[in-house]
């Protein structure tokens, strides 16, 4: 079977070239599960339809990708969920809210050299959001990049009036243009993360499938409850994404069973397996959906995108 190809521009700083892509090539094949087939969560897969094409865009659902534990797959999930949503024709804005700039680096952006970043959106004198906004190599996927400058924002914001709403104010003018805004939080529950939670509709919590990961989740859900009470009543726990799962180990399966016991329906059916392809994509500066489009990792993030679109449409 052949698929139509279109060209798309690749706009990384310092590079402008075009590549041929085949939209829809890997999308037309959602995983078919037999009725009552048990998935890695230990539950039967839920029926998730193929996302419908959109004829207009916005306003965006804002998703904070958040876990104060480090190295659990926040940045990897932000990039790859974003790219998979874009493959389904959604307009997506990724926000790098970590001074390490891993999200920007993971998309091939030389963030150390940037003068205008998310920092300039949060701290006076405020820059226009459009001046910081960049296109990425993936069609429909834009980025607000960050670098180490952002580490100063947390301290500078402390004395500002409405310090928890600084990010929300910066995003407000562009929300109508996007279907999803995904915010990659740093591994802390400090003021930057509170800013993300204060302007989000939902929180997506990536969680490494490992026993000690469960411990920190109570503190995180407590913070989410506080932000909901005090700053953002519409904030909702969008879902728990289990990452770095290894079906061969009893440990992984035991942790999974416990996560499902505690969080029930909030746990996505999609589970991200541990694979070396993800560290490789960070080096390549590209999402797995374009770097290794047929890999199981790419399929998993596409399945997650379908779940996210479905959950969001249900709540609309
Ligand atoms: N499913 C996976 N399998 C194997 N390695 C993975 C997987 N997901 C992410 N990784 C790797 O694990 C490391 C941490 O992932 P990532 O940077 O996404 O986590 P993070 O939660 O954003 O970390 P931090 O808290 O430091 O921001 C990276 O090297 C990444 O490539
Ligand atoms: Mg990260």
C-alpha cells in the first residue's frame, strides 16, 4: 500500500531544509485488541476510537507533565506525546519549564545560545510570547524553549504580585491557536511547577515502574489538591502514565498492580516499556515518532495520544 507524501519544513535554529514525510502512514493502524484482552495494566484494554480530523483549532487544553521525582520520563513523554498529537492533526505547543532545557535539547534546539526564552515571559520586562515561540522540525509542533536563565525566575518571581500566575498570563494570548499545550515541569514542586499547575486543565504524571516511585506520588497529589483549592479549581488529574515498564520482571508487574489499585481509572492503558531507543532519540534531537516511526516506543506514544484525545473529548 502506498501513501501520499507531503514535504514539510524543518526549522531548527541555524538549519533550514525540507524532508519528505508520509502523514498517516503509521496512524491508520491502531492496535486491535481482542475483546477483553488484558493489557499491561492487568485490566482489559478500553475501546479507544481513532481521533477525528479537526477543521478548526483551539482553545487549547493545557496539560502539566509533572512529577517531582527526577528521571521518570517527563521530558521524553512531553516530546513524544506532543509529536504524536501533532501526527493526529492537533496543533501542539510544548513549554520547557525546566532550566536544564532538556525538552528544547531533545528537539534539537541549541538552547544555550537563545536570548529570548520562557524566562523572559515570566519576569519583567515581559517579552511577547510570539517572540519566544519557535517552530520545531515536526509539523504542527511549536516550542517555548528554556535554558539555564530560567533558574533565576524562581527567585525573582517570589516578590511579584500574582507570582503563581506568571506562566498562565504568558500563555493566555496563544491558547486559541493550539489544541494542546504540554508543559514539561522540572523535578521539583517549587514555584515554577506551581505556575504550571495554576494554569493547567489537567496533570499528566509519568511514573517510573519502580517501587520507590509510588512513595512520592502522595506528596504530588497533595500539591495538586492544594493548587486546586487555592489557585485553580478546574485542575484535574488527567492520568498516570507508567513508564520504563518491563513486563518480564515480577517487580514491574507488582508495582503496576499497586498503581492500578491506588489510582484506578486514572492509569492510562498505554504503558511505556523500557527501551534504549528513547536515550537514542535524545541524542538525535528528534521525537521517536519521526526518528524510529515503526518502533514500539513510537506506537506506544501514538496510543497515548489517542487516549489523551479521547479523555479530553469526553470531558468537553
Ligand atoms: N521508556 C524508557 N525507556 C528507557 N529509557 C527511557 C525511557 N523514557 C525515558 N528514558 C530515558 O531516561 C532518562 C530520563 O528521562 P527523561 O529526561 O524523560 O525524564 P525526566 O522525568 O524528564 O527527568 P528530569 O526529572 O531530570 O527532568 C533519559 O535519558 C531518557 O532518554
Ligand atoms: Mg525532564
